């Protein structure tokens, strides 16, 4: 349990500094991501299931898919342990949460999105640590 809690804090520290695609704020400042929205479960020897639940700022947020993509890319790059990653919109906080959840947890769709140079540039701007 303690190890899972430590891993959850580690995950939160990675995602809290992701910047919002439209605002100058971080996802933590906007309360899009919170410590309570990060869950880590040990699923094997030195392997963990990381579950992120995030809350868009408005129920019809057009950038929710992009935020999910930023979360996934940053964690794929930065997590120092073996993991499976599931990212969801907090239940009842977005008008199309089911569709978005499917998109951001589909490896092929994520890969296709990252092949789009415009989208990739926005993701890079959001996930790059401020100096």
C-alpha cells in the first residue's frame, strides 16, 4: 500500500505541471488534475496499473481529448517504472466523456494523433517543463 501511494505521488508530480492548451495555467492550478484523481495498483512484479481521472474545466470542453493526450504522452515519457496506463474523464464532468475515454485509451488513435505535426506541437508545448 505504501509503495502504491508513493507511486501515485510520483505520477501526480509528473502531470501537475502540464500546461493547459488555452490558458497560461497548469492542470494542477485549474484543478483539472488532483492528487485524488491518481490511483496506482501493483499488477505484477515491479509493474503497476496507473489510473488517472481528470476533470475538464467545463462540461463541453473542446480540449478534453487534447488534455488526455498530453497526460498520456508525458507519463509515457517520464514514468520511471513499468506501467499500464488508463486515463478517464471524471464521471459526469463532460458531455462526451465515453467517446473521449475511448479515444485517449486507444493506442492506435493516440499514435495517429501524434503523427499530426500541429497536434504534436501543441502537446509538446503543454508537456515541456517550464525553465
